[in-house]
C-alpha cells in the first residue's frame, strides 16, 4: 500500500479458533505515523525550525474489544500532541461508514507528546510558518486520517477470543505544575498541588494465557523533552511502550493520556530523564501485571455525549488591539484575525463543542474519556462522585480543543486558563460554570451506560 510515511503495519493477535464460548474477543493493530520528512513540531511556541531527526518512531495503535454482540469498541492510542476535532470527526465518520463503528464505540486518545508533529489545524496558530511548511502539515494530516482508519479496520479484522483483565498501580513522577508566585500562577512545580499517580492497566491475553496487548495510562504531560529538542519521539510514554513491547513478545502496548492537563514530569529537560520516567512507568505496569488482576465480564455499553462549553464574553476591541499591537505574538495575531472574522460575519465564537464518552465493561470497569487538556481535578472529582467503582478517567480524548480548567483553576488563572486559549485560537477563558457543565455531561454519559 503506497502510503508516504507508513513504514510498517504489523498485525498482532492471532490464535486458535474459538473453543472458548461467548466471551470477549480482541484484536490489535499498529501503524507507524512518524513523518517521513522534517516537519514542524507542536507543543512549544519557541520552536523556529522543523524537526531534525527521529529519536523514536511514532505510532497509532488500535485495540478492538467485543463481548459477543458483534459490535466492538475500538480504542486508538496515538503518539501525538492531540487530535483536532477536524481530524477526529473525519476518522470517526469513515470508521462508521467503512466498518459500522458508531461514534460511541470509537475512542481516540493522544499521548500529548511535545516532540511530535503539528496535527493540522490543531494549535497551528502558534507559529508563523515559513513557506512550504504548512503544505507539509496538510499532507501529514490527510495521511494520518487514512492511517487511523486503516489501523481501526485492521484491529477489527483480527478480533479473536481473548481474556481481558485489569488492575491499578502507581508511579510518582508526575507533579502539579501550577506554581503560585507573587505575580500569580506560573508553570513550574507545585509539590503541594493535586496529582493523580494511579496507573490503570488493561491486559489482553489469548485464552491460553499469552499476552497480546497492554493498555496502560497515566495523568502527566509528555513534556520531559522541552522546546530545545527537535527530534521526534513519544517522550516518556513512548519509552514505556517500547520497553513493555520488548519485555512481552508479540505484544502491543498502548498508552492513554489521563487528566494530565496541569501535570508535568518531574524532573525534566533531558533525554535521560524521559528514559527514566518511561522505565519507571513500565515498571509500575509490570508490578500490576505480576499481581492479581480482575477479569472483565459482561456486556459492553457505550455512550457519547456532546455538550457545549461557554467562553466568557470578550469585547471586539480586545482582538482589534491584539492585531494592531506590534508586540503581539504570532499566536495572538492569528487568534485576533480569526475572532474578528467570526465577529464581522455576525457569529462571534461563544462556545465550543465538548465530547464526553463512557465505555462500560459489564459490571466491572468504566472508561470515561473526556475531550481537551483536562486538569487533574476532574479525575479526582469523578472518583469521589463514583466511590467504589473501578474507573479510568482519560483526558485528551476524541478532540483536543483547548485546556479544560476546573472551577478552582479557572478562579486562580494562569496558563491553563488564559494563555493556552491564544495558542488554541479560542476566544478567551471559559465562563464560570465550566466544571459543572462538564460534569452534567459526565453524569449523562455515566447514566446511559449504568444499569
Ligand atoms: Zn498541554
């Protein structure tokens, strides 16, 4: 198959015909999504030239799970900064058309690596791109959509009898990064701020006990490598996945980013530290796999709720002055141009669509997947609202449109409230009430899958 930047498509999970009765089936597939040529990288506004090499291949990995209904749930993990709604929607529409996967049964997550390509048009306003660079990003995004559809289809095609079980571990390298200073909140380290150190693990084995897929997750930015690094990589999550795949033959390891919007790896800023954190995370997964796991049973239920989150109203003049101010950053000028266009066309941007998805595995485990760069407060509140339930609360799922601050974070201000909105091309901070709007959608999504 002639695909510019795809090097290999390895298909895993193959086992003997079913002698297992109507249990779970699983299939897993992977496709390499490393750009083939130097490309503009996402995540840091300071970057001023394209990538200079590949430290580690980037992957899209797909895990299909089905519990006897013939309607699988497909979880896709990507070594990318985040999928913009434009990409996610197209992938979902094609997956529905080609494979009959309804929207609630497809979960697209991004690791939020900051050493991956710009995923056009997400965060594209961050830079003034030199001539030719934008076209490369359009091409990459189009190939990416094809690759994601391909890998989804391959994982479904290879469904075969499987045993699926889960457990939870811990890793401690994530730290709250919202540091209070005399001048307000800045990105630093805040050892007393909230964190979520849980490491959920889902194990997929053949009926005779061979490991075939490991899905693992953590709430922490993939930002060990900072803006000075120009080699493509998956950061700590890429290291952890590669380590697990080396350790468990014929196994695909998929990483899901949880509610790590305000969490950074600590310490950070060297390749050695990305290795160290990756090794620590893989070791946490190993410990879970070595202990007792809970086996999934029952039917799969899914829901997908799209709500709208309101932004605080801004005056037109704010964008006009951003546009006219010679000291404005490229991001501020691009945001101002987009906002003024919308304003002058008679529909200023007042809100954003926001997806909340729930996947419930029988009576055992629920995977809740939230859009955007969700701060950790959402995971902590969800766990406290559903005590005693085994829950995985992912962020960076289905579409990444901006940060999603909690009410506490919104009140405190800082990057996750104000500055990121400029990079994401959103009108400004959310209006008060954003947390409850998200939770109304969470409650709806959870109710639909409960029994
Ligand atoms: Zn981020």
